[in-house]
């Protein structure tokens, strides 16, 4: 696979995955096309040597794994499906001042300012009572621009360029229409009808998010960068998905993409939940064998990393400031906010060196707080040796982020080489 083919597929994956539900659905489609067999947590598993499998939880987290049976030294690649966004409240409609607005709640640590003056659409999951009196879930994606959050004019806020604060309750309500007859449940029923779902008796609930309708794109004078929403962390999801689809089933590898990392991972489908541990116990039901597997395997926790910002270089430790398009970033923190240690770093760097792939290291400034990832959570729960790595990114947690056109392909090659 060439870098150009790789990045073309990445752009398509980003555009078609506006929510964790859609990202999971798309990854499952890729696994199915690659010959992976689907498993159900409710059923008894009969794993067969030399085959590959996948399963989901909550429609928003996915695990795929090979089953060489006799091999224990798994490469486990972990990523997360969620991204910071604006989520609709359960009763979202606000009708005032001649318009219909949506009440929203920020999800995760998002930058709010970039959400103003953007073309917004809506996607997510809807739960309803169907014509057969059965509870059913469906994914919807409006796809077209239906909302916007207009900025307050500079004439009405003279200090906007010096001191702009945003009230999360009142200032970021997306505006839908001037038609005050708009009914939200009818809107959802119409969206379901586009999928052939008719006779909906009642909308019970929804998990819907606003998203930027602008497509992912290659930018820069020489096509240096990729600009898109949700690079954190669909970028790692795409790399992990393609990596496990590119190896033979006789090679021991597992890929997990978990939901809710941006809000702490504590959920049934998050890295703090039991999804990975339950799955590994079913792959290795004998306890001693399970322990041997965890102690001989390596977890690569793949999340985005802060590239040095050319306009704000003082925000970085000058000796640990990664550059875009200069290779995968190894993330290190003395206080275990990242799970990397000298042993796991050496293992990863050795593989990268064999391929001639560059590797960088990131340590946050000692006078600044350090974020964390699924790496320390998984290492604690499973006991597997772990390294935290990432792809250098600008504008992390903005409505639109930027990464290098070279780095994701480099990580893909390293993971396949493992």
C-alpha cells in the first residue's frame, strides 16, 4: 500500500465517521471485508486456530484479534473512538427570539471558539419503539448542513479579540431554523424513514452530536498536512484497523478502539471497563495461560501527541518538542500519566530502526499539567507492558485538527513490522 492510497482511505474514513457509533460501524465493515468473523458477547465462542474475529460493545467500541492459538506474545494496539464535540441534550429544542435553537452539552475538553460560524450537521444513535412494539436502535447521519452558531459581532463585543469568554449554557446553542413549528421527534422519525424505518411509535432516547460538515482534506504547499475533524483519535483507529487487516491470522495481534476516553474512560465500553479483559479471558480461558500472555505481550496505546506549535513554541520543552512529518512520537511522563518505560521504548524503537522510520519523544513542560491516555488504564487493569505513542498534531480538541501527511503511514509500517 502506498502512502497516497493510505491517506486517501484515511480521508474517507474520517468523513464517514462523525460519531463513535459510525466509526465502529465502518471498522466492522472493514473487518468483515478482510475475512474476520463476527462474535457476540452473549453467545458461546468456538474459536478456531488460524482465524480472525471481531466484536463490539455498545456499538461504539470494537475489538478485532487474530487467533494463532499457540502464540502468546500478542501485539495489542489500543485507540479510542470518541472525540470532543457538542452533544444534544435529551430535550434539545429552544424556541425564542424568532428562531429554533438546540440545547447542547460540551463533551470532553473541547476548544469552544472554533465552533462558531461553522457549517454543522447532526449524527448519532436513536432508540425508539418500532411498529412491531420492539425497542430498536438505528444510526442516523443528516449529512447536510442544518445548523450554525453565529459569533457575536465585534461591534457588540469590543473586547472579543482580547478577552473572549464563552458561557457553555447560553452562548453555543446551534440555530436550526426560523420555523417555530419544527418538532424534533418528527425530524428524527423523518431521518429514520430515509432508512426505510416506518411506523415509529415513540422516540425513547438519542445520543446525537453536532459535527463540522466540512470534509477532511490535504492542505499545505506540497500536500504536507491533513486537516480534519476528529483526528484525535480516529487517526489511530484507522492505523490500527488497517494494521491488523494487513497481517496473516497466524500472527498474534489484537486491536481495540474504546469509547469515552475523552471523559475518563469509566464506562462499560471505555478502557476503564471490562471489554478488553473479558475478551482476553475468553481467548485464554486457562488462568496460567492468560497470565503468560499478558506478561509476554506488548500494548501500544496510540493517541495523538502535541506537535510543537510554530507560533507558540514556549509551550513546549525544547528538548522534547515533536515536529509534524518527523515521525511517531513516544510519550513519556515520570508520574505515569503515560505508561511508557525504558523497556517498552527500546522494543518500539528497535522495530522502527529496522525499517528506517524516525521516532521522536515528547515530555510536557514540568510547569504544565500532563494529559493521559488509555495506556496507564489498560496497563493497570491487564498488567501488560505498555508504551504510549502518538502522531504529532496541531489544534488538538479543536473542531478541526491538523496532522502530517507522512506520520500515520509511518506508524502503520511500524505496527505491521511487529
